[in-house]
């Protein structure tokens, strides 16, 4: 085991317009503000410790209403994502490039009658992916 003490927090990014599990990149010993790094836009967001109580409550609500947790996913049955395949809502998929697991939450279309799925990934969050391109 490495002794690395990497903390992360669920935080909303107003640039990406989504929630991410963000790495805490800096925490001064006397500072009230901690900095989080957004994995979506690579930006840094300040977060005040004073907001923590509310933030934790929001985090709980968010987890109940949308976000998925690793234990929610049946990784054993995950399908390798390919834009050539077709998926059903509830399917667990693995995205090889991101090495991330997600669950299909909706089906959608793009202009040109291209079929897509919306999936919520553990790390990437909510993502729209092509399907049935074959
Ligand atoms: Zn962002």
C-alpha cells in the first residue's frame, strides 16, 4: 500500500455543467479554501470549508438522485463499449479508452438519424455516446 493521501470530493463544475469527483489539489493549513481540480475541463475550483455542511448534504442528495457508485455496477457483466453495438437502458458498459465503467441511462438520437446512448460513468460523469454505427 502506498501512503498517498489523495482526497476527492464531489463538486459541481459550472464550466462543464456537471458534477465530478474532483481531486483535492491543495489545502493550506490555515486557509479556509481548498482547491479542487475538475477532470472535465482541467480547471481549478476553490471550495470554502464553511460551505462543507451544505455541500455534504447536496452530495448525499446527488448520490441518491443521479450519480452512480462502483457498488451499483455489476462490473462482471459489463460490456465493452463499441459504437458499432447497440445497448439497452440499464446495461453496464466499460469504456476502454477511459478505463471507466458506466450505466446506460437513456437512449437518444442525433441529427442525421444517428443513434446514441446516454451513460453515466463513474469518473467521466454523464456522457453521450454513439451506438449502432455498423
Ligand atoms: Zn470542469
